[in-house]
């Protein structure tokens, strides 16, 4: 119940902040000033929803038995969630604490940020999506879907804030790198890897 209430209030608050004419009055993300009532309310609701998904999903996973025909699929999804969560922690470290809490500290565009403009959100979405499916129960799965919606709205709500602070640099970066997953860059990297491996085989055939 706490997770459902938190999800409803967060989605409503994020949509209100994005759609209102006086955005500063309604905005709950990017993060309001630390110590303000809105900041306290946002982080309380956000953390409650995250914890609710983790607790409910873990409870359902602990009850797994070999009699469940989806056991290995669910365990595989749980493994994906763990790897994605590790990537999320790395993205937090790469960006730094100040920027994570929406304090302008320079635009980061290298490293993991070549693959996504929002690697924290992208990895969190992947982690909670996999975890929600691994739980295979409507309560944690529905809450995980709501949390994914919250992360998506947070990413969208951040963009005008980033544009205002970093101007053309962010405009160029936004045009080159997708909001969540840079599949084009992944294809390019894979193609480069394959092409680097191709010449040795070609040379061996020529030598024969």
C-alpha cells in the first residue's frame, strides 16, 4: 500500500511539474533545494517506492521452488537485475554525488555516458524491470512498472534543466546520444570489433 501511494503521488507530481505554466512552483524534479518540504517529500516517496519493490520482489523470489516451471527463467531475470544494479552503482560513481542530486558540476559525456544520456535511469529501469518480471506476482510487478514510469518521467523532466544550464553543449550531446540506450553506438562498436578480427582470417586464406 505504501508503495502504491508513493507511486501515485510521484507520477502525479512529476506530471504536474512538467505541465504547469509556473514550473518552479510545482516542480519536484530536478530536486528542489535540500531541506525544503518538497525535497523531503520527494525523497521520502521515491525511496519508499524503491524499497517496496525490492522487498516485495525479494520475498517472491525467496519462495521459489524447483516445482515452479519458470524457476530458471526467473533466476535468469534476477541475475540480469543484479548485473544492471551493479552498472547503476557504477553510473552513480561516474557522475558523482553533486550531479546525481542535480547540482550543476559540468556536463559528463564520456565513458558510460557515450552509451546513454541517463545511464543511472537506464540501468535502474533494466534492473527493476527484470526484478519485477522475476517476482512473477502482480503486486511487485505492478510496482516495478510504476517505478519505471517514475524514472522515465524524471529523465524527461531533467532535460529542460540541463538545456538551460549547459546550452549548446547539451543540445549537441542530446542530438548524438539517446535518452536511455544507445543501440546505434552498440552496433558500431560490435561492427568495429568484428572488422578487427576479420583481417587475420583473410590473411590466412591468402597465405594458403
